[in-house]
C-alpha cells in the first residue's frame, strides 16, 4: 500500500479509510475476532469498503449542503476550523463507531437473579435493551493460562506418539498466544520416563522448545512424583 505523500492524498486516505477503521475497531471490541481479521490485507480492504460506503451515504445526504456552505461562507469556515473539524470527526469516527454498537443491541426479557422473568404491573413480560457482546480478551484456555500462570513449576508435554518431554518452567520460559500457533519454551529440560516421570535434570540444558498440536497433552505440576 502506497504511503500518502501530499496533503491531497492524505486527505483522501483519511476520508476513505478512517470510517472503516473506526467501524472495524469497535466491531472487534464488541463481537471478537474473525478468521479474516488475522490478515492485514483483508482488514485494509474491508476498512476501505466500509469507508467508501459511509462516505457515499454522507455525500448523498450532506453533499449539496456542504457545497452550498462553502460557496456562501467558505472563507469563514476555513478561518474558524473548530466546527468543521468537529463535524468531520463526528462523521468519520463517531458515526462509524456508533453503528456496530447499535447493531449489537438486542431486546431481551428481564429476569430476576433466580432466573424467573420480571413482569410489569399489568402482568406483561418486562423487556430491556442489552448490548450483545461475545468478545473475550482471552480467546482460549491456553491463552488464559499463558497470561495468568505464574512462574516456578514443572511442565510435562505428552506428544501425539506418546513420548514425554518436560522440564522446569520459570521466568525465562515462554508460551505463545493467539493468533500465533501454540508452542512453549521450557527453560530447563528434564529427562523423562516412559510414563512421564521426571527423572533428572539434563546437564547443560539451555532450554526446550515444543510445538503444541491439538493432540498434545500439557500438564503443569507443582512437585513431580
């Protein structure tokens, strides 16, 4: 993607892509990531498409008004840019950010803490507007463990073929998180038995890297037996 070099190019870039970026950022915050969100190219194209869509609506609704305003008092608007700038921020950022919020609103039945439905004085079900958001900042149990687990414990990994690897997991150890593939770096490797016993520390071990597939089993252990 070519970087804008002139003021005109920068203005067009802001005009076309900023609404899409604002829309996509809030949508992800409310609804979570999709598979396509891991591709930078796909996100840029989506932001450009959404931005062009918003701009087309703005031109249809406000185009004539903007042209007439500049014809009548263009010099005054340029000399006092506060209100035009505020309007531009509202249209380019505020409105696109508000749309996914509105799309996430749902009407739901109001319930008590025990699950029974609340009713009005006339016996009708009481409704309320709720914000539907299924986003979680931690996308999986693996990521949650990586972010919250402290250091200073043993880890044991059983591969798909039944072979065990393990060692001491501490401050120099690492775990990958979404969107990268799962893997783990164990800072000190141990010799493992056929049934996963921790036998002894490997001399001169500088660490062990293990790729964690869906068929691997990973255990964190306080004291090995």
